[in-house]
């Protein structure tokens, strides 16, 4: 038996893990590409999604600090649905990584190579796989090492460049320069709700604000999770809202909507700004830092959901091969499987002609699977409020049971709406065959949702961890 080391996290380090999991500068071009409608999408994603998820998960983790979403859904509905919930959280993370890795590859192209490489499929796949397998190695060293590296990467590569582009955007505005998102004649303050294709970007935008509950699996690594975890959540929410909102405005002010690249938009913005202020020589430095920040997010995501999946081993939900932990308490066998799946998914960018379409297609599938998980989480929170009312929660959603109904109800309605629109190809992208897009979404959703049910059918008592 390998001895597992106990490693502790501070409020600040967990807040940085939250920021790394939720906030990535790659999301700024997605928000900015919505033009004036970005204000609606930010409001929708914040008030109807990010805040409900943060409040509900903060209460759940103070009642059940071990196991994350698997434990919460299991306590409410049993181990089978608990396994489905953690599976969806785990598999969407793997698909998501395939998209965010392309952002890093495009940024590297802007830094050191030819900018045309930002759409070169072979370059994108090669760089993506090198980065992901490096993140697996870092996580194998333990949560303390991974959180330290993540904190360093987030501060230098996400928060600092985010504040820098906001500062440049403010200078652009106060110099009286034209605001691109205001000048666009096709951009409206509200989306056309009669045409779901015009609001298909909503699912991708919501995904940018998802993941606040992931760090719950690390709550047991804190000295006082009942008090420290909610504090870390609220610190990270404030940081995320500020950088996302003002950062997207800066990008949308400088670059015309039709010219914004989903994979390279953040570097486009920096290029325009640095050229304007005659300091374009800083572009490789900024690109290097942005890569740092996004890699920090990947490191956090590689370790979070996989640790939640490991929690299912005690109930025998997964085969013994996946129970293994190294001396640092890391689920290395699960990480290896993740790496193999990401490797396979990376080649979607080789098959689909348009990189932007491939990028958003995988983003939409990721969002849909994740939203299915949130349906289970909100339902579990409501049921546990009644069935396990005796369990002490040091933090509770304001308003008691009524407050939980209001917050969870808002979250459920927002999730259901986003699921529906995710199946419509976005009008903002050149989707050559809309039906192929729709069928990809339908088949992908069914395949990845049915998979955990099949595993449940064939599971054996011998899988239970000793």
C-alpha cells in the first residue's frame, strides 16, 4: 500500500484555483464577438448562472465537504445518479480541454512563429498535446505542487494581462477612439429571441462562467472548509466578474465583430493596442504570459473532476484500475485515460475544415454536457434541503428553504434555456451544413450521457475499493 501524503490549501490558493478553473482570457473574444449583446450575455451568465452556482455549491460543500458533486447527488438520489453527475463533469472537462488547448496554440503562434499558424491544424494539434500531457505530469506531483504552480500562472498570466488589456481599453476610450461594438450596425443590445441561431452563443458564454463547484473536491484539504471554502468562492467571483466584463469590453471596443477570431482574439486585441502605443515589441511577452494563465487553468481542471471521479471508487462505480493513487494521493490512472481521450479529440480540428467552427462546436458540446450536470446539482440541493435538513451547514443560501427554491429555480431555468439554444448553429459563424452541426450535438450528447449508464449496468461488487 502506497502511503498518501496530506497536503493543505489556504483560502487564497483555493480562490486562485477557482479563478483558474472559471476564468480564462480565451473567453474574452467569445463575449466580445457578441457585440452590444455582450451586456445581455454577461448579465445572464452572472445573475442567472454564476451566482446561483456559487451560492448553492457553497452551501453543499459546507454540509458535505468530501466528494464534490458526486457526494451531493448521491446523498439526494443515490449512487447511480451521483455517478452520472460526476461523469458528466469529468467528460465535459476533457472535451473542454480540447478547445482551450487550441487557444494556447494560437497564442504561441502569435508569440514566436508565423501568425498564419493560428489556423494551422497540425501545429494546433501538436502544441495542444504537449501542453496537456505536461499538465498531467504536474498534477501527478500532488495538489500542493499543482496549486502553487496554478497560483503563479494565474497571477502572472491571467489577472495581470487581464488588468493590462482593461487599462489599454480605458485609454482607448478616453482618447476618443471609436468603439467597434457600438459602430457595428448589426449589433443590438438584446438578442433576437425569435431566432435561436442568433443566441446560440449563449451556451458557449455560460460555459465561460462554469466550474465554480469544481474546487469543492479540494475542500477537505483546507484547515476549516466550512468557513474557508465560501470565503474563497466569493473572492474568486469578484475577480472573475471584473476581468470578464471589462476585458470583453476592451476587446469589443478595438476589433470589429466580424474580425474577431475565437482562437486568437485576445492576441489580436493586444496587437492592436500595443501597435497603437508604439510598444508592439511587448507582444511576445504578453503572449507568453497569456499562455501561462491558460495553462494554469488546464492544470486546475486536469486535477479537479478526475479527483471527483476517484471518489466514486469507494462505492464501486468504476473498475479497480481507476482506484490507483500514487504516493502524492493523485489518481494517475484516471489522468492517463483523460490524456488518451484528449489526444483523440484533438484530431477533430484536422477533420473539420474551419478551425473557428470546430472550436465552437466542441465548446457547445462541452457546455451541454456540463449543463446536464447542473440540472442534477440543483435538484440535489433542493432535495437535501428537506431530506437532510439536520446536516449542519456553516454557510446557507440566504432565505432558508424559500431562498434555496428561488436561487435553484433561477439556476434551473437558465440551464434549461441554455441547453435548448446550444443545439442551434450560431449565425455568427460560417457553418456550411447546419444539420451536421445539429446531429453532431445530438449524437455527442446521447453518447456521453448514456456511457455512465452502461458502466452502471455492467459494474460488479468486486469493484468496491477495499
